[in-house]
C-alpha cells in the first residue's frame, strides 16, 4: 500500500514537474517568437529606411548633377556677358575718341571759318592762292636746280682734288658721323648710312669706332644720295669691323 502511494506521489510529482517544464518552455517559445517578430520588424524597418536613404542619395546625386550643369552654364553665360561688356566698353571708347576728334575738328573748322570771315572777296583770295601755287612750283624748280648745282660742285671739287692732290684725303664736314650697315670682308669694303645729303665725299677718310675704341679707318670710294661705299685701309686696321660700328670724322 505504501509503495502504491509512493508511486502515485512520484507520478503526480512527475506530472507536476512536466507541467511546470511545459509552461516554462511555452513561455520561452512565446518570448522567442516575440523577440523574433521584434527583430523581423526592426529588420523590415531598417530595409525600408535603407531604401529611403538610397532613394534620397540618388535624388541628391541627380540634383547635384543638375546643379553642376547649371553652374557650368551660368559660368559660360557670365563669360559671354563679360566678353560682351568688354566689346561694348571698347566700342564706347572708340565712339568717345571719334566724338572727341569730331568735336576738335568742328572747333578747328569754326576757328578757321571765323579767321576767314573777315577776308576780302573770294575771287581775290583764289587769285592769291593761284599765285602762291605758282611760287611754290618755282621754288621747287629752283630747289631742284640748287641740288643739281650742289652735286656738280661736289663732283668738280673732287675732280679738282684728284687733279691737284692725287690720292690725298678729301676734307669732310666737321662732326660728320654715321654707321656701318654692311661689311664685305672678302673684298674689304663697307657700306655707310651717310651720303651726299649728309656731306660724304669720295676719298674722304673716316675713323671706325666701337665704344670709344679705334678699330681702323675707311676711305670713301663712291657716294649716292644717302649711302656710300668705303674701302678699309689695311694699314690702319686694329680689329674686326662689324655692322653697327660708328664712323666719324
């Protein structure tokens, strides 16, 4: 009898323990499911947030690209505007200069008109102007004749020197200066930038100078209006003569 009672007690204890364990397991399952659902919800919310952030980033990138394009266009428009302003400023300066010149010409014309307003009859003025033109032509003709006579005087002076003095040096105008513009070392001659207009004469002798140093002497061989050719005198050569060296008398 005692054994039966003990067995019953043991069975009841086991059932009680099983019931307790069942309720504990059930609580764990319920808790786990709740935790799982909570994590699932959080994961879903995270995915939704990530998707939203990704869309926002894409929209921002699109807006940035649009902004960059607008900035580039704005810079291009600004450059074009600056260029147009520069052109307008240039045109304005040109128009201002033209206006100033026109104003000056107008003032000069008005002054000239005022100066001529008190003169005699225009027919008399035209006659004076015609006489003046004739006088100018006569003066020009005389000037030409004077130049011709001067060149003939130089020529006959040179001939006179050649006849009476042979190869003696011909005097040149005091202070005559020039420069060597060409050198021919093969034939030992130079070309000077002075001629009849400056007083150069055939057989005239000039010194060659560079920075105050005497390099030699040259004798003028032939003379034209503003050029002459001269031979280097070997006995006087102290250095190499170059273009740009000065010649002086």
